[in-house]
C-alpha cells in the first residue's frame, strides 16, 4: 500500500511544481533558462491583458447614463476578482507553498493513527478519493470559467451574424459592431481590421482573467477540502478512542495507559496543526475572499438591475442578454456557494471535535477507579485528563472563515446574498412594469 501513499505525495509535488511557474523569480538562481523565460512571458501577459481590459471597462463607466447601460458593467466584477486573486497569489506565493507543506505534514500525522493495515487502507482510500474529487473539480471549474467566458465572447459574433443573415441588418466595416464587453479604447472602431483587433484583445484578456480566477479558486478549494478531510479523520479516530478509555477505566496496566496517551497526543498534535493551517489559510486568502464577497454582492445587485430592465421577447438580442445574465448569475452563485459550503463544513467539523472528545466519557477514568491514586499511575491519569480537558476547551471555539472584516463565509451568508439578489430583481421588475 506504500505506492498509494506515494501517489498522494506526487499529487502534492505537482501542486508545488505548478506554483513554481507562478513564482518565476528565483533569488537563488540567476540563470535565464527557457522555462523561466516562458514563465515570465506568461505571467506578464496575463497581468497586462487583465489590467488593460479592466481599465478599458472602468473608463467606459462615464458613458453609462441609465440603469440598463450601467447594468452592462457586470463583467467588470468578474475581471476584478480574477485579476486581484492572481496578484495576491503572486505576492503571497511563499505562504501558499508553506500551506502545501503543512498539508503534507497533516497527511503524515494522519498516518500515525493507523495501528493496523485495515486502518491504513481506510485512510488511504479517503485520501485517494479526495485526490480524484479535486482533479475532477480542477477540470470542471476550468471548463466552467474558461469555457463560459469563451461562450460569452462568442455571443456578439452570433448576434451580428444572425442580424446580418436573418434580421435584415447589413453589417459593414463602418457600422457599430457588437463586442463582448463595453470599453473605451484609444482608437475608433471604423474598420474591420480594428474591430478584429479590439475583439481579439477583449477575447484573450477575458480568458486571462477567467484562467486567473479558476486557478486561484482551485487552489483555495483544495486547501479547504483538505482541512475538511483532516477534521473528519481526526474526529473518527477520537470516537474510536472510546473503547480505549473503557479499558483504562479499570486497567492498572501502564502499557495500556501509555498506548492510549500516545494516541491521544497524536490527536492533539494533529488538531493543533490543523488550527495553525486554517489560521495561516485565513491570513493568506483573507483579502481575495473579501474581494470575492464584495464583488459578488455588487455583481448580484447589478444582475438584479439588469433583470428588472431587460425586455423579454423572441428577438436574438433579448435571448442573448438573458443567456449572458443567467450564465453570469449562476457563475457568481456557484463560486460563492462552494466557499460558503466548505467554510460551514469546517466550522461544523471543528465543533464536532469537541463532541468527539467528550463522548469518550473521559471523566469516568478517575471516577470508576476505586484504588488510591498514587505514584506513576496517578500522574499518568492526571496528564491524560488534563490533555482531554484542554483539548475540549480549545475545540469548542468555532472556526470562522472570514471574507475580510465584514463577511463571514457560511450558508447563512450565501442564503442572504442570493435572497437579496432575487428579491431585488422581483421588486425592481414589478416597479418597472408598474411605471
């Protein structure tokens, strides 16, 4: 079964290798290899394209004079999230690598629980299942972000072609053509070549922000899901300690007590490592998570405005707008749900750790012992009870994943934000129809 353990180690190693492509600067090496040149070009291209796309959309805000035109700025929130996440990742790449190393450390601590081959196989099966789910999520989220952005950019082309062949609107080089996003440019789009140049710029720039957002989300989800896996494994092993303590109640064997004390210490060390891992995770991802929550709130409100002002009919323009609006809304809601669900799961599993310790009936180890507590036996039992008592006290503190200073990631937050978006859309729609 060692090859299964090596497979997970290889998974961690691949993450570190991927992070090295983002960390294209190396203080210990000044050799400009082909790989480093490619990494530099790739990262600079991503950041440059994303920045100028955001700048062009932001400058064009001055041309928004009504609710309908202002609602078209929805994609600006998406691009800002992707850009800010990538910049944060580049600035904190060393901390992110440290988080990966802490994941490996937690994995090795979990292996200490395995007292036989059955326990080892059960744990490795969970780890491999975690790895499979993360690989599937990686491909799926990349497909959703990059594929969805590609479809968004192609909608204007479909719209123009439909009008050209079926709508009776002849499109030529001097007419106003549809672009994926609103924007201000230092040139006037008065020819086919300039339109192709502008479209190409927006297309590849939007793919850059989609890629940035997807990679950062994948990495963050891996960390959060791994914390859930470790808490679940820790709780299961603490519950299994119930039988050990039942034996210790009436046992005078120092060997049995020492064995339990060692197992309990492993649990406590693992729990402490998990708390440090999550504390470090919150520090590294606090700012980008705040941007996610803030932009998601703004974007959901903008979608509500757009839903209230859009004209629903059978025209290609209306259909395209509805598809874009629903696609954008689903993307925001899905991303927010993933983070809120995992944050709630971590909080729940963290509180269950205290319950898992308490259900051991740890206090009975002294209550049911009728002999005198003297010597090494008394000292050993007091140490065990102190370890359990302080572990319960520490585990009772809720683990809260914050999105900056104002947001608490939880399913309640998700429900409130989505409910706000839907209710605003309904109320504004009714008001617009009433007028």
